[in-house]
């Protein structure tokens, strides 16, 4: 099971980064709330709140995206995932003056650093060889939810302004992003009143339980930007990681069911571990998943692994080995897998 999980994670990681390098998929998803000790508690009386057509909500979300991409900031982050994993990180970013430089440092465990430079993301890890991938952002810093044309998502999501809250000792607007079905997760985002940066992002399951949380604990707008820019520009970087991606040759299968709003974004074949894997990536603009099809394996068992929001589902079906990887509920991914048929 562990071997399957690590193989699947590696396949997803390489593919996902490659796709995001060509277009920011800025994946995103999600009523009254009672405030207690700075946290939120779900209440079924959500219908009393204004939702997706409220222009003020869209303005707040669009300002957030602009701040993340086009301002300079240094933040310290606590990342927690399903109470099984937590880490602290430092993220510096230069987005003003037509720059796009980023640096994410993991402050616990084995040393790990990720650098964004010249539309390339380079990974430096003590336990593996350094490598680079074509990408225009560090996907480990902020989730895709913050990068979106939110106005195009109103058919599938409600955007609810919950009012004021306080986190990281700063006043913020609280926004919840709610799917109009039960096929995907929810988000709640704390957006700073002054900088418009996201200060806390909670990913909630279908029972409003937090399964992943990114929380900013310090925010510095006056860090040494000149020194940081020099640090990025003076580094030596590893060459781009070679990914043999070809046009898909296996056109004999199709996905019969998709949650509303999901569309196919890419289809290709990649040679992984001497095995041709036919891959299609789907996204609704907030969440995404890949369907990976290869030759039928000898093991016909179905395997499911979940880690926080990530679900890895592997099965043999209709003379195909199918692996689906995405930040979606198990029930949704299973239904997608069961709908795959040969043409």
C-alpha cells in the first residue's frame, strides 16, 4: 500500500506541476457561522447570507488574487493536515515591479527549499537530488483556490461573505466557498483588510471538518527585498527535470461522469517506470484530478489511500488499470472511476 501511495504521489506531482506551468489552474471550491475563540462553527442556517452574486464578495476575492501575485511580502506559515501532519514554513515573494520570484523554506524536518525564478521552480532537498520544473508559481505555498476568475465559477459554487474576523493579530474578511453539490470540498478564507493577502485558508470536508489548514502567523512587508532579489538571481540552479510527455496514443477509453463544471484540461502519454501511462487532467477551476490508465496489472485489488484532502484510488476495470489522484472526496473519485468505459 505504501509503495502504491509513493508511486502515485510521484506521478501526480510531476504531471500536475507540468500542467500548471502552462496555465494557472487556480483550483478553488465553497451558512451562518458563529465565531468562537477565533474559529468558525458551521450552522445549517446558511441561506440567510448573501452569496455568489454579491459584487463585494467578488471584489474581495479578486483583490486577494492580485495581492498574492503582485505585491512583495514575507510570511511565516503553519501548515496542518488532518491533525496527522504539521509543519512551519517561511515564504518570501516579490511580485511588484514585474517580478515573479518566490522562496519557500520548510523549517522542520529534513532541510527543504523551493525557489521560483524565471518561470522555473527548483527543488532543493537533503534526501534527494535537486531538480527544476517549468512552472510559474510554487504550488506548495498557496493552494490553487486563491488563483481564479471567480466570476466564471458561480454555476458550481456559492461565495459567501461571513463578515469580519481576526487572525495573525490582523482584521480580515471571512469568505466561504461552497459547492452547489456534495461532490467536492469547501473552503473558508480569511483575507486581510489592509494587504488583501490570505491569512488563513481552511479546507473542509463534507461535514465541515477541517482537513487541511494554512495559517499565516507573521506578515512582514518591510523585509530586505534587494537582498532577497540578489539571493534569487545569484543562485546556481539544477537543469530542468526531463519529462517525456507525448500525445496520447490510447484513445480507446472515456470518462462517463464528471461533477458539474469539470472539464478536460489536458491529455497525454508519459513513459513512467518503463510503463506507458495515458493521462487526462480535469479541473473545475478550483479542484483538479488526474485519470491515469495503463495496461491491466496482475493485481486486481482496489486500493484507496487518503492523506488530508488527497485521495489516491487504484483499480482494474474494463481491462484497464486505473489510478485517479485528486483533492476530492473518495465517493466522488470512486464514481468517476466506475464511469470509465472503453469506446
